[in-house]
C-alpha cells in the first residue's frame, strides 16, 4: 500500500516529521517498507540558465556552456545534449552530486581539453523518465537557483507500507490516518459527507439475480447516473498523486474511482451509460461467456465468476475489473457510478482463477467497510460533479447493508493477563474509541462493538492487540519465565532424539560429511528403493526430480556423491540422518541414518599417498560404518545378527542385513548393486549402509545405574589356534558360533586370524584359522583339560559346518 | 715375558679391538680358563708364601686392569654400534599424513544450529517435540485458525499428495506449527516445548528452496504472557548470537494462529558487508511470535479462559545464515563437499551452554 505524505495529511492534521510518522507506522503494525523522497534525493539539482552554449573546440558533438545556477557566477559545463542552446533553462548538478540515472558521482573533469564543472541533466539522468534525448528544457518562468524537485512538485515523499492481510481498513489512506491519530501523533480529519440529493430516479434498473443461499455473493449494490459530464484529463493534483503511487492517469472519471480506492479503500466502477443496454443484472456468469476487460485481455468465464451484465451480455467482472465495451472515455457524457459489496472469498477465488490482480480485488478479497458503500457512492458523485460537472440522479440501491451485531464482552484485566502490562483504563478506552470501537457500560467488564471497517476483530484477544499495538509493544517490560524443575526430571530429549544426534556425531567422527538432501526425490529413484507408490507422490511437484517422498536416504546420497564426482571430487563419503516415508500416515515415517562411500573414500583416507594408495571402497567399509554407528548409539549388540544378503539395491553376494532376530531388521550394508548403478547412471565403486533408528531396541530400563560387578580372574588366559577347512559357502559367523558353543563358560573370545584359499586346499573350500582364548576362573587348566576342550571345539565346528582340521 | 710387557700387550690389543666379537676373543685369550693371565694366576699356588706375597698383588693387579679395560671397551663399542644404527634409522618425519577421520568429518550447519537452539531452550526448561512431515489439512491449517479459502491452502503455495478415496488430500506441512496442536492434544499444561523440523513450500528461487527448516516454540500455562515472551526471545537471541546485549523491536503483525501477533527485528550493523548484532542502526527480521489464538487453544482441547500461552517460530536455515555468514540458501541442500567442509562443524564441536555454543 502506497501513499504520499501530503495525501496522508488530507486526513491527518499533524506537525510530526516524516521520520516520526514512519517510526509510528512501523510501531503500530503498519510496517514501512520504504520511503521514496525524491526531493531529498534530488536536492543538489537546481534550475539553471544557460548563459551561452558554444561549439566545443575539439569535438563536433559537444558544446561548452556557461551556466548560471542562481548565484550569478558563470560555471563552465561541457554538454553533449543536442538541445543545449543559449538562453534555455535546464537543471544543473554541481560536482559531488550523485546521478541516479547513471549511477555515478560527478567530479570536476576535463572533456577533450576543456574543463567541465558539473552537468546539465536529462530526465533519465535524474531517474524521473526514460527521456534520454536531451537535457530538461524548462519554461521561461522557472525560478533559477531553486531546487528542481521542489519546483516540479516532486517534494511529496511516497511511503509504502507492508499491509498484513487482516488490516483491510488500512488499504485506505483515511484508515491509516485513523490508526496514526489513535497514537496521538495527529488528529483525524472527519469532514462530513452530506448525501447527494439527486434529481429523479436512476433510470437504469438493477437486479441481484441470486438464489437465496447465494445472496452473500453481492449483498448490496448502489448505482447512480450523472448526466452531462465532461470527461477530460483529471486535474494535475490528482494526476500527480496517482502517478506518485504508481498509477497511470487515464481520464477524470476513471481517475476518481482509482483515487477513492486508495483514499477511502472504496473501489468503484464507472460505466459509460450510453454504452449500457437496458438494466443491469448481477449474477453468476454462464459457462462459455467471456469478457474483454479494461486491460484488453479476453477472459473466459464460468459459474464461479460473478458478473454485471446488461442486454449486450457481460459488462464487468464484479469487484475485480470492468469491461472495455462499457468503459468511460473522453466522449462519455453520461456516467453510471457503481458502488457495491462483494463476497471476499468469491472475489479471491475468481481473481486467482482468472489471474487478475487489481486494486479493487486486493480490497474486496480482504473485506471493505460495508457501511461505507453508499457514502462512498456519494463521495464519488461529488467528485464527479466537481471535476466533470453534470446532473446526478438519485441512487438506485439494491440489497442491504449487513448489520453489525458482534459485541465483545471485555474485561479490562484481559490486557494485563495476556500482555503482562498494566495500562490505565482511561488510556485503553481512549485507544479503542479513537480506533472507532463503541464501548458500552463501565466498570471492570464492558461491551465493545467493533466498527464496521474492522471485520477482523472477533474477540477479547483482538481487543488486547488493538490496545497494546497502539500503546506500543516496546512499553511491555520483559519478565523472566519462572524456572521449571529440571534436575532429576525426565530428560529434555527422547531416546530417539538423543540417538539421532549421536548418530550424526558418530558418523562425522568416521570422516563422513553430513548432507541434508531433499525429502522428495525422482519417482524412478524412489521405485529403485522400494518406494514410488501413488500414495507418496506429490500432486504438484516443483520439479520432475523432486516428485516422490523418499523411501530411503541412500538415493539422495548417491546423487549427491555423483554431483561431487562430476565436479572433480570422486572420493566422497557422505551421510544423512533424517526422515523417510513408507506411507502418508505418521507411523509410516521413520528416522534413518545412512552413509555412502564412493571411489577410494575409506575410513583411513582416500586416494594416492606415499604410504600406499587407498584401494576402492568395499563392503567392509560400509559394515564398519554401520557397526560403529550401532556401537556409538549404545545399542546392546549382543543379540545382533549379521546375515548375508540384503535388499534389491545391494549386491546380493556383497551385502549384509543387520537384525535382532528375523522380525527385527534394523538395517543393511553392502556394495551397491551394479544394476542399480546402471539404472541411476552412476559410476565408480560405491558402498553404503542404512540403519532405521526407530527400529533399534530401546535401552533396558534398570532401577539402578550401578554397573554389574566386575570379576577379574587372576589366572592367565591361554590361546589355542585352529585352522578349519570348510566349504566356501560356510560363513565365518557359523564357525565362530559353533566354536563358542563348545564351552560358553571357558571360551572368552574367538577371532579369525587367517583366511586362505589356494594351493593345498581343495577347490571349493577355504581355510579359516581362528584363535580361541580360554579363560579359567578357578584354577589353572591341566594339559588334559585343554586337550579336552580343544577336541570339543573341533567336534562342534565339524558337526555344524562340516569342517576338518587343516593338515 | 715380564708382567709389564704382557700388560702393555694386552691393553694395546683391547684398544685395537674393532667390535664386540674381537673383544670377546681377546677376553678369552687373556682371562679365559686357559688365558694368558689365568695361567699366571695359576702359578700363585706353587709359590712360597713370600713369593706369593710379592707376586700376588702384581698378577691380580694385572688381571683387574685388563678386566676393567675390556669392560670399558665393550661399553664404548655398544655405544658406537647404537650411534651407527640410529644414524641408519633416520626417517623424514615431515612427510604429511592423511587427515584423521574425526577431523575430516563434518556436521551440517543445520544440525549444529538445531543443537545450539536446543541447548539454549533446554536451559529454559523446554523439551523437544516432533511431528510428521506429511500432515493433514486439519492440523496444518484448520486447527491453526486458517480460514477456508486462505491463499496458503492453494496448490501454488503448498505441496499436496494425491487425494484418497474420500477426496481428502494430505500435504507436506508448510510450517512446524501443527506440532503445537499435536502437543496440546497429547499433553496437559504446563507445556514448554520447541519443535524443530523440516517444512515445505511450493517456492524455488534465489532465496527460497522448496524445503527448509523451522523451529517453533510453545509455552502454555496459567500466566505466560507477552512480557514473558519478550524475555524468552531476548534471552534466546543473546545466547544464540553470543553477544552481551541485543536490541529487539517487536512490531505488531498478523498470523492466523496468534493474537496479538508480532514480528521481531534485531538491531544490527552491516558495516563492511559483515553482519554484527548488538550494534549498528539497521533492523533485521528474525522471527514471528504472539499469544496463542483462543481458537487454536480450543482446537487443542484447552480453555482459553483457563490457560494461556505464547508461540514463536523462526527459520533455522536463516538463523544459520545470519550467524555463520552463508550468503545463499540453496547450497544448504546440494551436499557440495567443499561447502560442507567450509561451513560444516567438526564432530567434536558439540554445542553446550557449559562449554559455549561455539568454540
């Protein structure tokens, strides 16, 4: 919403400075977005006389001018404008002046050997017009030495405020003035608006053709005919104001409607009465109707659009834009002035549907003051009579002004309760009344009736807002929030939240970098990871590759790694901790942690190095990340099983599933499936893992935080080595499990220390050497006991895996 | 051979010995069972007491001096051998190592800033609440007092999923505010929570991404008011931006779910293109806030005449940009390792109020 200072002062009697007004506007919620003060910006530019303009000695196109800028001292200026001539009046800028049109600051210069002290300016150089053709050529009576902006009437600062959608009443300069007046910065000018006494009835009939349930679409419609008008350009003062706020003056009748739209927040429409055939009908448009509107575009209409039609068809889109055919021009002699009330939601819907943005739509969709519909018609009529002459008819009014019935029961203590500030009852009362609220009753509770222009005020909280915003939120002293008990209460974070944070630290600690990628990915990528269902596809994706809610973090990470590779960084290790989606229900959302390593981005380092080049990443890099993560999260890994194989996106022979029993799968790791890499057009070695954090078992709740007693044996442990020959398919996990089963008490640990396939081992078999640590607890083991447990280990492993001892 | 000559000879040989082996041969030849000195000692037994008294000290003295010389020589040879080995073992310790993984890894600034915010609010007694990204229209709009036909409910502002068989469309939450309602419905006051999370709007240009992060705060009890709200936000901004004082401006504004509502600017300076808080004459908008709208309290199952409270919301990505100086939002979601390396945080930099939010 834009307005000028002088325009505001039509409604507000104030001595306050522009700065004070601007600060007050922002303070009461009418945030000033910008102030354009051309007079301030153009202060150094003065009106000057060209005493002489002579040919430059060294340049055909330049002239050397002697200029009088008001103090009688001739100043020499080199000028390239073709229209520079002796005796003319123009605008002069001395050295040191900033030139907005050229974005330069002038200095004393020498142009082709002739000194130049300043510049004669064009409209474009001042940033006022597009006119580059020559320097400004002012009339002979322009006062030499006077600032040009003052003389040209540009000294009316333009203020732009950012209007919040609830404040329809301030889409009006009068409304803004009322808000300002409530702060005491000035007095609202309330000039009486006597009704216009027309001569005879308005000959044009109006009917509101709506079903009973549709009456709200246009509850009130006022129309008046003014005969014998002369429609030329509007007066200069009006044109200047309209131009200042960015509107193009058209003709007096149209300018009057635009002027009142801003002045009073009352949009109006004018029809050329001689182009209207018969009576006007306000109704829903019919499918297939269309209108060439005032913007010259043709709009196809349907039953959701409310129109004003005559015998010729649709003449105007109600509350949004009129039609070209019935518009007013310089030949208009009889004008129909319309002031109507429209349903905000219908206006908003129609405006969006047709893509029309107008000042009328802006106001009607926020809600105009219904009580001002007919006074607005009278005000417009008066302006038409003043500016264009003519004879008015009586108003033809159809419908009713909606009644105001919304009374709020308001205890004054509500202000202290919600805002935490003690204001005097007198101050609160004065504020509300200044804003137009009616207060009935006295004492602690009063009845408050909001004014007709404040449909946004519904209840007590709104009244509190009105009072404190005018008082100033800065008057509310901050008060500490009382402390709550925290020590020994529940932790601030849930287990999952704590694990989410720990997961990030643990993975970053392994050298991976945290990525935050979009929650939506390409449909094809989603399908490759088990997603891509219709229930998780966006109806209106912003881009084709951001269309489906991700079923996994891995595809986003793979794409991110490839982008880095394309930029010349092939060895990247990335992770993400975030949400994935299995359904559109809250339960379908899970928090996952995933990481990928590309190229040679191993935990120990990537790329070539004097100590040895890093090999391409392999499945064990991913496994190490996954297990380190589980360890860091404090997940009890005793029951954790690593099962060979994984989902379809992993290499079937180089992947593993992490689970606590077959029904509690918590994640996967492995090399990415070559088919997947091909489908995603990814290159290079890639391994990854993904853990579903919500699926991890919760820590067991224990009544005490004491750790279990520690029993340390004083007896030395002994180690025995076994080399088993087994079929290739036998897993290390099976061998370890079988060996451990031989004596759960005595065997304190088992490690695989050698793997061998080749000479000396039958084809299809492998040698797996394990070291078993035996820890006696009561007495040193005898040789016979050691032999006995060794034999049992060999027997158990042989039984479970078919192993033989390597010869 | 007389004793003096033998001693000169033996000591000379010891001096000449080149290594420990030569020295040992020498020792055996002199002091071994059949050694020249040992043989002399054996002669003492056959001597008369007088002879022995005269010759004994001479022979024993010879033995002691030879033995001492051999020991000293051995020590010198060991030292020399070690020096030789050390000289041979010299390596170039200036060779560069690979960077340690715990230094190389990075935490994304968004995660770091969420932890910073959480640390501050935890100190004020707030816990962390969360809600789903895929929301219902009811929780994202209706319960938050957005009227029917509000422009935010349109396809050009909000991401929708496909309608179900009843024609209901779920959506991607446009703000973290639905968690307010979820919290009210799940928990009785007093409520003190912050709600960080991902949010989505149908917007993509230089300064907007279709996904971004917000943190919402909610306090509901029997007395929480604007004065408390101002204190909480001032405390937060001071702690977050790590300055001694911040000047804040509360501007009345409008949000459907709060009444009264305000936007908050903080004073800053932009001298030399560097943003600084606690000084200067510029204002920078950082958050929106207000008293929870009575309709929202009702929709949360609470009685607005019995309980009251405030809510506030701010952009996490924007807070990160303001504090850490990233000029653009879009790279936040591009996972460029150069950007992550530069703007990310080391895994050991865990923000806390005890140790300071930033090192």
